């Protein structure tokens, strides 16, 4: 019996040592992984840094260090943006998409990856999915990302409308299709119209013979316009055309007078002289 107690104590000591040794080893390992990630990042080896941060996050979770795990995941998201963008520029779109999606999984709140996912989906011809990603990114708390995503949404729909109204003698049904694109931008994708989208809407209304609505739309476009005088001239010129077609020549002359810039100067002066 006198030998039994020391043996039990020895056994408990061995067990206790094992219990404490495993977490200590795990703790050292995740710290080593995190430090390795810092070194890889310092060396601008961002692919390796991503792998090291990912490993650090997994090990930190096991060790119960939530702070380090969260920091590592955030860095994974940021490096996914860096690595995915490099793949995107190299036209490796499938690989880039996988990288951005991995970054989103690590940190869903890092919306730069959501925007880049949309851009990549667009390159892959998956427009509906791209638009959904842009919409999500446009609601980001990061002002730059939100603004860039909103611009991408407006660009998509205004380009679609522009392609239709740029044709000569478009039909009323074509004009309706252009307006439908712009309505979808404003309603489904929650984007405020800008001067360009209003300009294309005005051209579609002119094609349909809705001259009063065209004039009102051009006035709204002028109100929100932020470009130079030459770009704004197209708004006044279109307004002048609609007023002229509606039979209000005096008002048309005033509008054409404000359109005498750049390539619109000569045709605007022509109408002023002949009306």
C-alpha cells in the first residue's frame, strides 16, 4: 500500500503534464503561424501570407484565442482581395472568383471582396449574379466600396439603355426596352438616377413622342449634372429638340442657346437661326 500512493501520484503527474503540454504546444504553433504570416507579408509573398494566416486562424480557434483568430481571418480577407485582384488582372477569372469567395467566407463584412466578386462574375458573363454582388456591395459601410459598386450598377444599366437609343429611328418598343432597363436600375437595384441615365431616358421618351416628359427629364438631368459645359450641352440640345417638336419654338431657342458648346455649337446655332 505504501508504494501504491506514490505510483498514483506519479500517474496523475504524467496525466496532468500531458493535459497542459498539448495546449501549450497548440498555443506556440498558432503564434508561430501568425508570425510566419507577418514575415511572408513583409516579404510581399501574399499567397504564402494568406496560407499562414489561414493556418493561424484555425489553430487559434483550437487554442481558444478568439482575438488572434479574428485578426487572422480579417487578414485572410484582405489578402484574398490582393491575390484575387492579381488573378483578375491576369484574366484568371475562375481562380479569382474562388479567391474572392474564400475571402468573403473568412470575413463577410470586408465588402471589397464582394465588389470584386461582382466584377469577376461580369467577366464570366454571369450578369445576374454580378448585379446581385454589386447591390450587396453598394450597401457597404465602406464609402469607397459602396460608391464604386453603385457606379458599376448604373454603368451596366445606362450602357444597356444607351446601346438601344443610340440607333437611328428606334421604335416605341425599343424605347420601352431602354426605359425598362433604367426603371430596373432605380427600382430593383435601388440606384438614384444620374445625369447620364436621365439623358438616355429622355432620348427614349423623345423617340416615343412624349416631348413634355422628355423636357422634364432633361431639366432633372441638368439639376444633377456634375460634368463640364460641353457634356451638359447635350442635355440642353435634347431639351431644345423636344420643345421644337412640341411646337414651342421660343422655348426651344432658349434651350439651344445653352447648348452652344463643343460639337453641339453649330447645330444649336442652326436651329436658333432657322426657327
